[in-house]
C-alpha cells in the first residue's frame, strides 16, 4: 500500500476527475483581491454628500419613545429649544422627569389641575429668571404628544401650563415625508 | 497612490502631483462615521399656539375670531359675522380639510385686520385631528391660533358656503 500525504482528496473514482481539477484550481488561487480605488472613492464621496444633507447641528432634544409618535404636519416651523412636556398614553413627562400618570389624569374630575406639573413648571420658570436675569421670560413651552392621545389630556396639560405662566404653547409635529410611516 | 492630472498653464513647471489615497480614504471613513452618528432621519417641527387673545393695543373693538369645533361628525364653524354656526360634514371616513381651508381662506380675505382662530374638540377625539386644523391655519399664514375647551357639543347647522 502506497503512502499518501494527508489532506483533502476527492476519492479515486473516474467520475470525480472534474471535482479533483476544481479543487486543485481553488488551492492555487490567491486570497487577496484587487480593489478599484476610483470606484471606492466615488462611492464614499456619494455617502458623505448624502449624510451631509441629513446632518443637523441643532441637536435632538425631543423624546424618542416608541409610545410617542407626533402627528404629521406639512407647515411646521423650525424647532426652538424650550422646556418640553411629553405626553404618551401612559404618562406625562416634563424635562426627563415623570410628573403625572395619563390614565390617572383622565380619570380625575375637572377640578384636578395637575399640581405636580404646575409645580415643576413654576420651578423651571424661577430657574430661568434666576439664571437669565437679562432676558425677558416669554412663557414658551413645547408639548410633544402622541397622535392618538385624547384631546381631554392635551387640554388639561395646556391649561395647567397656561396657569403656571406658559401661555405660548407649541406642539411638536413630524414633517410630512420624513421618518417611519 | 493616485495621480491627478491638471492642465498645464503655459509654464514649464509640471502641475501633476500625487495624492496619497490612504489618508484620503481615512478622512472619508471618519466623515462617514461622524455623519452617520449625527444624522437626523426624522425632521421635527413645531406648530405655535397662544392662550392669550390680544386684539392689539390700538384696537378697542372685539377681535374677529373664527371658532372651530371638531366633533365626531365633522367641523362646526362659528364665523365672526354670523350668528349661527355652520358645519362641514365628514367626507366618508375623512374630515373635509379642503373645504375647511376654503372657508378659512375666504374669511381671511374678507375680514379686515387680524383674524383669530379658536379650536376646540370633543374630549375623546385624537390629538392628530387638531393638528390637521392647526396645519391648515399655518398653511394660510394665520398665526393667532388658540386651543380651548369645548363649551357645548356640536349642534349641527347649515353647511358652510366656502366662498
């Protein structure tokens, strides 16, 4: 019996000759591939231009929560950074802090005026006046609400905001044609 | 290494130079990473309202205001010169925003001075219906928009003309 060197082999049958040839060809093939740099630089430049068009220097201060989907609008104005009240079907958040439960607010009578939200808004107003003594307090606030939230909840929140000294209320919307449907 | 050929401007100096592609590709890769991280895929905007009704310092007269009530069956409008509210019924499942826009546009053109818009809705209706109306106001350049509490449920009335 002849001694053969160990390694992959396809057997000795005459039907496997083609397989043997293929295996031999693959073994001799180089592992490195040449890359056309012109195409690659073109491709990268196109990506850079596309991403530059989506670039925003103003930052993102809105809430990215799956349960808060702002309604669509075609004529919204550019966002201005002011305190944000987020309203979802379950909770009301003011500047990253949960202040009220939406379900509890909806269940309450009309006399309930969201005291924790009013208190938080008044504190924010005092902080603004302490820090920015040279600026006039304009009472602006943003409400980011889910599109399916009942109007009753929105109404109670903006009335509480107006009571706390924020009469200029803006609503965050999603510009039509952007984002997920 | 890649070479860039520039047209010669008549001088004897050659304008050819070599551009090192390795740092160039590094730069592009950094740009792509940075821009991917800072890209904003969803464009947010804001619709402004005010809870103050200000007729202006010089005007002693009552401000002209259109009250829009959103009910389950459509819009109800109380126009400044009218005593009875008119209605814009739903067009199938959808609220008729086209007709609402026509009515508001005709009011904007006929009323002298600033026109104020008050919007109220039945408590159970979703917020997006109000935003649709606010969007129409923004498209017409009506800036004095306020949201309010529903005083009485929509009664139903004659259809709005639409001018």
